[in-house]
C-alpha cells in the first residue's frame, strides 16, 4: 500500500536495486540526524502542487507533516554553528553515587540523551574516565558484532564451493 502511494520502496515484495536502497537509507539517516531540509522541500513542493490541483485535503495533510517535522526536529534549539557530531558527557556525584549523562549532538542539535547512575568506588575522575571508555568500547563491540553477523549471513547465502 505504501509503495503504491509513493511512500516506500517496496523492498518487502520486489527486488530493489542496491544503489537505490542505500540512497534511501542515507536519506533516512540524514533526516534522523536532523538534516530535514531536503524532506521539507519535497513536502512543500507536493503541498503546493496538491493545492494547485485543488486537492486541499492532501495539501492540508502535507502542511501537517511539515508542522510535525518542525515540532519534533526543527524546534530543537541550535546549540552552535558547529555541525561536528559530538557526544557531550556530564556528571554529578553525591553520597557515593555518580550520575553520568551523555548528550548526542548532531547538526548542532540535541537528538538524544542517555543517563546512568552507579555507585562510585574510586576517584570521580577515574570513574568518569572508566565510564567513557566502557561506553565507547560497548559501541565498538556492538558494531563489530553487527559486522560479523552480516558477514556470516552473507556466507550462508552465498556459500563458497
């Protein structure tokens, strides 16, 4: 249904060229990282076209989509003009407990945050350093596991004889 409405590649039921599929994945990643300009321009063009064709309900739906994008993504305050992806770590310590909060900044916008509280055994700086190291090691480990799983899947699909 979404394929017929032009909202999906239809990869579930038809062969989608790898290049087309990867382009779509990149568009989704850019959107989720806060780069909504391309999507908003396409929706605006479709909204104007719908209004010109007297399809006012469709134009109103598209207008609402623009509003939802503004509410969820664009309304976030731009933190700086620097668009370098950053992970910002902050901590608070009290009575032997430390709370570390990680803010994920992409396109100069806060897109996600993560918080963890744990008992402190040693020095606060050492605990924070250890937390950051474990945080990134876990991310690296997950990406390696994902890579190896994909590799095993490919080997199973295309066995070498």
